[in-house]
C-alpha cells in the first residue's frame, strides 16, 4: 500500500474559500478549519453541561451488542473522565454506504489523535449514526461495475414507507438475495470468500439497516476505539428531552436566523443548500411509525401534508414524555450534537459544511458556540489493475480526475481508427440524394401541394437509413478496437464513476475484495496528513 497526496480543487466555491481560509466565508464560522485554536475551543467546553456518566452509560449500552473493544472501553472512560470529542456521522447505508463514510470515521480518529497530542489531553472520536433518517432511497442502493458500465442496484424499499432507518426491518431472504446478486458481480479473488463471510456474518445479526451498519462500523474500527451511537436510540432520545424543548421554544428564532444567514450567503456568492423557510420548525415527529415533517403555522406546529397540528405546549409535553417521537433535520442535528456532546471539532463533507455555514446564528441564540468544523479527508483507492492501466496509458491521477482527459482520449482514439473514407462516402450520398430530392419534391408539389409532405417524409426516411448505416459502421469499428475503449472505461469507472470521485459512489466491499479484510486497518496506519490534499492510495 502506497500513499500519495495531491491537491485537487474543491468542487464548490464555498469549499474552496473555506479550505483557503478566505474571510468572506470564515465569518460564517466560529473557527478556521484547523486545530490552531483548539485550546480556545477546549476552554469554552469547560462549561458544557454534559452528564458524562449518564451519556457514557447510554453509549456503552448501545455498543454492547456489537462487542466493546478494550480501546473503546478506554475511550468511554476518557470521555467519562472529561475528554472532549471529535464528531462525525452519516446515514446507515448498505455495506456502510459510499466510501466517504469510512473516510469520515478515519478522519475523526486521526483528528482526535492529533488534537490529543496537541492539547496534551484526551480527545475521543464519536460517530453519530443518523438512524432517524427516513430517506431510504439514499440508503437502499449500492453501485457496481459490470460490462464497462457503472450500475446502480436498488433494494426494494418503497413498502417500508417513511419509517426511520433504525425502525426499517431487514427481511432476511430479500436482503440476502440482493447482496448475493451484488457479490456475484465482483471478480473472484483470494479474498472473496472471506469478505463474503464477513458481510453475511454481520447481516445475520442485524434486524434493521442501522444495526447492520453499526455492526460493520464496529468491525472496521473497534481497534481504534471509535465510539458510536444511533441518533434514534431511545435512551439517547430521553437524554435529549430538555434539548428538544429548547429547540421547540426557540423554533421561530432558529428559523429566522438560518433564513437570514442563507440569504447573506447567497449575497456573498455561496450556496448553503438548505433552502430555509421562516415557517420551518426543523423537526420531525413520528406518527404511527412514519416520520413526518413539522412546520410552524401561526402559533401551532402543523404536520406537513396532514390536518394534524400541535400547540407549542402540546409539543413540549411530547418532548418531555415521549422524546423518542421527535427527531432533527439538517439544521437542528448539529445543534443537538452540541447539546449532547462537548464537541471540540465536527468532521463533515462538502455538503454538510455548506449547511453548517448557515448555522452560526442558531448556535449563538441557543447560548452555544459553533465547534471547529473540519472537512473530512478525501481519499481515492487505486487497485493494481487500475494502476497498471494508468501506467500503460501514461496517465496521472490528476489528468483523469482534474483535467478529465478520458473523454478527450476516447474521441482522439475514435478519430484515429474510424473509417473516414466510408463515412465521407455516406455523407456524399446523403448530399446527392438531398439535391435529387429537391427536384423530385418540386415535381410532386406541381402535381399537388398535398403530395409535398409525403415526398419530404420519404427523403427523411432515406437519410435516416444512411445515418443508421454510418452509426453501424462506427459501432463495428469501435467493437474491433474494444480493448482500448474498455481500458479507458475501466480507468474512468475506477477513478471518476458517474463523473464524480469514487468515494461518493462505491462502497468498501470491492476494495476489500481486492486487498483483503485488513484494508481499513492498513489505511489508518498510513502517514496521512490532516490537510486539504487528496489522498491517493495505491493498493
């Protein structure tokens, strides 16, 4: 395994300016994206009203069924003894979801270690599993590469309705069949049987998407002592009861603060992506198993698209007596994380950091300070086959990912091999036919204007047939040179699938299949610098 670090320009102006510490965007955050001011943040956290014993107990109870490692026990003890945390999180995707989920956990672990050394005090990594998320379409799919194409496999989720991932039951026969089909599409390697067994052993213990996710997360990171908690966990919800009350009471002010910040961001040339509205409550409520959005309607909280509504007092009573029925959205989840944990730093992806840019005012009005917000590490894994093809084609990672040279190379290759003379002959026949038809159409028109459309249609049919022949000729030439085209497709599918970085598309399994079960452990052992370079790992 070899590590290279290259600068890859961020995909948005907001992220480019944030990582370059431009004041225009830094004004929307409390700290720069670095640990330079970590000591200041740590001092602020001294007054954080966390019940460490209670919270450590909740996390421990949640992790017990998955097996608490010695490293995790030590981190629980450190937390209970006063340690601050580095938090990251993600939805409970199938097979952990896209690779960036693993990268987030690695980022939190590495950043916590770096902060511990810098501050000479324990800092522990925490993964916040967004188990309350009901967007199952985002969870229930995986991508695979077959026949030089990237294909999306969708697990049937519509019948699960709008229930949270933590309450969405996994039907053993259906999910097993779905994952078996996925594994059949992977190339057979020396590691395939072992990785298949690993996945299905964890699946056998899972009854929901979140449990399956947490089980895999624990497997990959137990040696590092990563702590994790499901946001939908009922014990945690009970702990959050008073925090929900604060959010409900301040709902109108939160909505106004976020809307104001998002407008200001737009005026400064940025996009937060929340599309905030002043009537938003930024909370969900669960009714008969379905997670439904709340909106403020005058002095009431209405359930969107229904006739149901609650007074503020009624909602406060739910927060007190049934907090498990309430859950957060992209605006209140960061607030809740900071209510619950003494967060030194939050690790997020580009989309999340764009959301956070609109939240400083909301943090402040609730008497909190936004933590240090750090971009997650961005990583691309290059297997031996892809590394060999890059070398054969004399291509660098930057040329494929940044300069997007593959389409240009594909065009140049086709131009080189195409039968230009035959294509020119077809064009010549088309031109001659069109000229001959001009006289023919005029003769038809002279007999009857009603015949003109018929003659024109007949010309179009002949021209279309000639185009068909031209395309078939091009297809045949491409087929005869398919090896070269397939190599270019393989490079693109490996490094830039669906025109995006691989970490946003593929899950870890194909790379475990190529490298072996120690992939994540070995990635953590690499000397990765926590900076804004892209990490290129040659397996």
